[in-house]
C-alpha cells in the first residue's frame, strides 16, 4: 500500500481536489488496494472547513465524486503515517519540512516542476484542475518531481 498525502496551504482547494481526482483515477484503474490517499494543510487558516465551492464545481463538471471534507493541518505525527507528501508549491514544501522539523526519509515532493497556482487567489479552478490532472497521471506512471 502506497500512502500519499497531498499538501497545500489551506486544504480547501488544491490538495483536496488532488485527493479526489487521484481517488477517482485509482478507482477507475482498479488500484484501490494499492494506494491510500488523504490531504492536509500547512496552515490552520481553514481548519475544519469543507472544500471550496469552486473546487466542488470543477469536480462536478469533470464527473469526479467527492465526500464531505474537513480541512486539517499537518501534524508532526503524520510523517510516519504516509510514504509521500506531495506539495503544490515551493512554500508548501518549505512549510511541510518545517512542520516535520526534517525530511530524513525523503518523503516530501512537489507535484509538478512548476508550482500549482492557488485558485483561492487566481479564481481559475479549471487551470488548477488541469495541472493537478497532469501531475497525478505522472504519479501513476511512477514519476515524481523532486523538491
Ligand atoms: P489552498 O488555497 O491552499 O489551495 O487550499 C487556499 C485556501 C485558503 C487560504 C489560502 C489558500 N487562506 O489563507 O485562507
């Protein structure tokens, strides 16, 4: 079982979108026994909140199902619970390593070479959806970007 945690700043836009897109793909590929997926925030800004309405709308548009979500910040104990922490941008990588105090087992990665833009600021959920889709297909091909 490969345990993946997607990470963004608030855990209401990018990382839960990535979580549900990947869950949809592994379901369609019959790989549900192989992967375990969750998502987390690096901040407490949105703690306990559901996914952003814009994220839900773009998932609906693309027939990706999702469940009720509760934003949750990473805690230090999460380091041992997952094999990979897949971050959306450079600041998420820095903040994730700060929360864990180190990355001794080289678990922290960035999804794409380019930062995944934050739709909280851009308002462009479609662009983010496409970037996430591309990055997740790379994970499923066994390609991950370094820090
Ligand atoms: P996300 O977007 O990191 O993709 O979930 C954000 C959502 C909320 C905030 C920042 C980014 N915020 O500061 O509340």
